[in-house]
C-alpha cells in the first residue's frame, strides 16, 4: 500500500475508534422503551426495506429484509469480515455453515436474530446471487423478525424496532390478528405471517411479505409508463385466482409476459381492504398455484393464495407484534 493509502486507512480506523468510544457496541442499544422505538440504519428502495449496519471495523453491510424470506449471509461477505464459521450437520447428514453477525457500532447497529438457534445466519455461496441479490450482503427474513415488535413505516420510509408490547393506539378495526404455524406441542414452528385481505368481496389468506419483488421487462415498463425502475415491490397471486379475476372482470388491466425472468403476467386490482382501510389500485404478479398451495403453505398455519407486498403496504405505517400475532395499521 502506498503512503497516501496508509494515511487514509489510519484516518478511517481513527474515525471508527472515536465512534466506538462515543457510542460503544453492546447489545444495550436494543433495550427499547415504550413509545421510544429505534430507527434502524438503512434505506428504503421501491417500497422495500434494507438495513445497513456498520461493523466496528468500519465495513458497511447491505441486508435485504423480508418477512417472507430466509436468513443468510453470502460467503464472500463473511470471508471478507473474517467471521468465524461453524460447520453443522442437519437431518440426513447434510452439512452446512453458520455464522454470527459481526459486532456493530451502536449508532449503526442491528439486532441478532432471536428466531434462529444460537442467533446464527446460514452461509450461502456467492454463486447463488441472482438479479435481485447481486449487491446484497445477505437476507434477514422471518427468523430475524421473530420474537420482536417492528414498525414498517412506509409513510416515512423507515424500519423501527420497538419495545415488547409497544403498540400504537388504534381503533379495533385497525388491529388485526396474524396467523402463524404452530407445532404439535403448541409452540410456533415458523414465523411467516398470514394476513387476510378482502378483494372484490372475497376474503383471501395471503403471506405478509415485505420483500416481495419483481423485475419487469422493457415491454411492461413501456405499457406502465410510470418512470420507475424495473426491479420493484410487488404482490403475488395464484394462477387460479388470477384466471377467476380476469374472467369476472375483463375491464381489470392485465399485462401479459410482464416479468423479465419468468414471463409471468400481472393484473391490476382496483382496491384492497386491509387492516380496516381501503387502498388504491395494486398490481399482482401471477405465480403457479403450487408455489403457494404446496410450497409456501407448508410453512403457514393454513393454505394461502399469494402474498401482499410493499406495493400495497406502502399506504400505511404497520406495526407487527410477532409474540402476540398482531398487526396495527395506521394511515
């Protein structure tokens, strides 16, 4: 390293040493108080939430948060951070690697996942990056959200961590129950939230999915003309419901072959009733029935017909109390 580069690195280390001295990096930062939620470091992109913690060594990470997703860090990120890796064996003898989150400075910190044994993340090979995750450090999914109270503040574009039991005041119709899968002993086995919505007079069970995303192709972008990026939040619906909607409402807008990766169609629903409120129009991307009826439903408390994502949730401030299986909607 040249002299100028060494001096720059020395200054960077000194800066973070000062930050650590001022703020520390203990878990005490997450000792929340009622009515004093913590705003997590991060950014809001196309109605999706990212968290961007900074390690005590000065590395800024970029985690995608997803209530309907998994929990992992990419192997190259863990290697660059020199995080100790633990090899464990799952049922069937398959081995895989897990790691703990690195220590962060308090001013730019995030909590460890309570819903994961040992508060660890799986390590995923970089080759598994796709069109969505090419710039991610990893994903913080249902196991990360488990056991805590969160506010997805779409109105102010921020993600907040709240104290246990800290829910905003609301009317009864704006506080709605969530469904979670329970095992034979009465304990919660997963933390994928099921929420009910009403569309065209029909009540549907959907996954509450803050990370639901799509990438539109050029033809679809040309039709929409909304001047927004191709990668964006979406909601999902099974092909069976999609066909029923299209037959009953030929006036509802449909874009065929809209999604770049799958050529899936999407349909615009004029209104959704959720959390005691009504939304404006919402686009749903079509998925095969088995994606939700068979695959995703195995992790839910009952069969679902799709997922509700940020393109619908963007109208609200939503507080989700995972321990008590409640969601409070504010507008």
